[in-house]
C-alpha cells in the first residue's frame, strides 16, 4: 500500500508539473506575440504635434520587464571604444600599455567593441584624462535624443549646452524669454545647416555637427515648426550619408538616424502644401522602388532626386 501510495503521489506531482510547464509556455508565447504586435509599425496619420502622444499611449500597453540592451546604449559604447582606439593609435590588445588596469585584455574590451557591455562612468572619465575627448562620445546627448518621445525645453537646452561654442552659438543665448532658431535670419540658418552637414566628415567637428542637426529636428518638434522639421530631416539624411567618411562616426552607420526620421513614414503635416509635397515624394519614391510604405527606406526617400 505504501509503495502504491507513493507512486500515485509521484504520478500526480508529475502530472501537475507537466500542466504547469505547458501553461507557462503558453502564457510566455502569448506575451511575446502581444509585444511584437504592439511594437510593429502602424499606419498613424496624425498632425506632428500629436505623433509622439500616440507613441506614448502605445508604449504604455507594452509588457514591462527586463528588455534587451537598447540600440542607443550599444551604439554609444561602440563609438566610445572606437574613439579610444583612434585616440590611442593602438589596437584593443595593446591598451594596457597606456591605460593600465583600464586597458587590460580580459574579454571586456571585445564586449565594448561590439556594444555587449557598457563601461562604468568612472572608467570613462579616467580614460578621458589620458585620452582627452574620448568621453564626449559616451556622454553625447545624441544617445538620449534618438528616443521617439517628446522632449522638454530643459532637455533641449541641456543638449545645446553640451555643444562646443562653434555649434552652441548657432542656437543663440539660452534664456527664459526666447527659444528656438528665431534668433537667426533664415539665410544664416540655412548656411549654418549646410556647414554642419559638411562638417560631419571632420574628425574634430563631426560629433558636434551631427548632434546639432539632431537637436534642430527635436527643437522643430517641440515648436511644432513643420518646415524646419522637414528641412532638418533632409539635413540629417545627408549627414547620415557622409558619416561613413568619419573615422569614428562611420561605426554609427545610419540605423540611429533612420530611427530619428522614422515618424516621416506616417506623419501628416497640418500645412496642406507641405503635406502634398511630402505625399507626392513618397508616392513617386514607392513607384520607382516598386515597394509599399512599410518597406521603403525613409532616409533614401529624403535623399531621392528625380
């Protein structure tokens, strides 16, 4: 009787455990599918001022929990590690000769190089004392500005303060009475934008030039200035093309810039003239590429010339 009783209990326990495992797998797959559905592109046609409100509402529905390392975090580590390599003139397995313990080859630098791990703030600052300027690639505000959300005036002001004087001054003084590019005459603004696009290929200026263009686009969103938004998106598309010529920014590729201009895929401008121009461009580009709206590259569309 005792043996039979034990076997019965073991069978029951095994049955319960099996049922629980199947239930767990079912719930897990269901949640994964829901997350994919929520994260998939949708045909949103809203005024620019409301676009990121819709993004925020969708984000609230996505299941919370631990997520993979996000693109911006990986990219900033990759660019920082490449800036250290370029500034030192050494390969990763030689860093210890100038960086000491921070340059030891223990598998960590290979993870930095691929963006699979992030350095501690103290390490970044210690290395910057030996190789000045490398920390700027890690603390650059562009890694925050990639996110598809609304940005406050304070966040944009902080990003402008980070820029070197050459690019900070183009935004005018940061005060409580004014905000935006309204200080610059249109001709001066267009000239400075062209200079920024051209400077993306230069080692010393490239990071600030690219960041200033991203700030301009986010500023246009904040001010809901549609023409500046459209022009800034075009400027960013050209900057993305030139990044491949920069010794460090070339490792950024155009993935991050594509994320920033992604709202152009489904945006609807309040100004009918701007909307028609953009719709005609999208339609012509899709026809030439024999593709639909969800498959085309917005960066290529912004650069397209008939």
